[in-house]
C-alpha cells in the first residue's frame, strides 16, 4: 500500500481525461484571474492512494486487484466522490474525476471537497460472492483513508447500492461496537434498509432532467414531442429518459456497451428498461427498433443529446455530426475541449457535467445529513429538496453566463473556482 503526494507523470491514457480537465481548469483559472498560489494548489491532488490487494476466488485461487483512491481537495469540507469498477481505470483518469468532483461540489454549494476511486477490473467476470469479497477487502485496505467526516465514497460506474452496503458494513465492523452506528454515513448511495436515502437511485438522472427543463424554460421551449437520444442506459440514462418521457419528450435513440438502436417515432423508456433486465442489460434487439452503427449514433436526428456513459465520447472527430441543439452531460467529462469548440461554432448549447449531473452528489449530501442527524425524509420531500437546490445553482450559472457573455461551462467553473479561492483567502495557508 503506498500513499504518495505526487506520482511521476505517466503517459496519458487513451481517454486523455486528465488532459481535458486540466485544459478546462486552466482556461477557467485565467478567466477568474485566480491567485497564482491558489492555482498551484488546485492544479495538483492532495493524496493519491494505489492499493494492490489479494482476494480468494470461488475456485480457491487468489487474484491480485489494483484499487485507487484520489483525494483532490478538501478546502470546503470532507472529500466526496464515487467508486467505479472498470477495466480502463488508471491513476490519471481517477485524478481527473476527483478534480471534477471538487468543482461539482463547490458549484452546488455543498460542504465537500472532491475525490474519486475504484478498482481496475471488469465486474461482469466475477460472481456475486466474489464481488462482495473484492469490495470488502478493498474497503479494509483503504482503512482510515475513508471516513464519514473525512472521505465519503458513493456509487459510480458498475457499482451500486449493494456495493455501498458492503463498504459500510465492513468499515463499521472495524469500529468499537459503541461507535459503529456513528459511522453509517461513511458512504452514500446505500440501500434504503441500510440507511440509504429514498430517491438516491434517481437523483443523478433527475438532476439531468431538471437542468434540461430549466434550460428549455429559459429559452421558452416546450419539451413536449422533443426528440432525445441517450448514450448509456444505466442508472443515469434511464432516469433522465424516464422524467423526460413524462414531460412528453420522445426517446429516438439509445446506445449502450453492447450496441445502438433507434426508432423515429419513439422508444418506450419503460418497455426498453424492462427488456434490458431480461437481455443481460443490453438494448440490442429491442422490438421495433433499428440497429445503428456505433460511429453513427451521435449523428441521429434529434433535439437533445444526453451522453450518460463514460468520458471523452464526443470528440473533434464526431462533434460535427451532432444534430441536437442541446447536449446535457449526464456523464463526467463526455465532451473533449476540442469537440466543444466545434459545438460552439455550430451554435449547440452544452449543459456542463459539473452542473448537469450534480443531482447525484446533492442527493448524497441529503443522505449524509439524514444519517448524521438521525432523521428520515420521504421521497416527495427529497425530490423537492434536490429540485430546489438544482434550480438555485442553474439560475446562478445562467445569470453568470449571460452577464459575462461566456458559455455555461465557463460560467460553472467561474462560480466553483471563485468559491474555493475565497475559502483559501479567508483561511490562509498553514503555517
């Protein structure tokens, strides 16, 4: 186990997510005229943890796994960020995701900093009991590097409420019996029966929908009969589509890890979701749909595009194909800096990830508070709280965008970085 303040600069991963987030940060720092000393602090991560840990498989063999936890900045409060299980994870992509979490929590006005983590693995290759042992062993290896007032993980790509329940139980088991209940909020996104928040499952997708709705209202656009496509039909993509369909919009295309489908007169969100449950999670072959080539997906005829899968999906190569007038970033970093220039030239609006998908961390904040204070809130109450918070943040971003004549991503970064800068100026730097 090695905890280091710095690691040697590695070759950029294919996704280039770190390069992307640094370009966004540097552009925003120049725009805010960020104090150069504070810029130095925010340009690097506080801590980077890489863990190699053994787990016994069902066949009796031992396999070694590689896990990560990167803590970017905690000037505003405890580190906060998801854990993902994916074969493409590496230290640079986790650093990028941790930085995005810092901006996201700051923009939302939450008392959190940014972190991210995960395990380099394909979870589909392991049984339920193996995944439980992998998760519990990783949690034990993380030890005091996480904690309810220090660093609070949450679900992300290929992790779920079940994953969070295993982490919470393992972490609490390491504490004295009298202290265990005080540590329930070490993670958020838990099952309702294990201290989870009602509605946390839909919080991110609900937030994506709300930002689309508020943007449409600001432009006096009716969402009824508007056509949208979704990349990624997991938790975020499904719930965003669910709420959009309730507004009368039509889902005309979906892409997942298995393939892409389209239907000009609309795909039923609920019917497709039920179909995927019995089709190994895949949208392929859905009745009445047409198969679409992977590279042609973003070129489908639509009004709204929701990338809700992985990073760097909209690139300089495919941005020119996009026909939508609005892109709502359900995923973290789905649009490269180069692609965004193309989109701006085409007059396409992008609702940036740190605003668009912040419903998840806002929901997590309410779960953390609920556990911390021993309270219990109902679904309607929670959705109203998320709605109120996102409406406030969206209006602030829109106002900054209009006043400064800048795009929404620049406005969101402007607000987020300015808040962190103020904290450092007020507190000073120890010693």
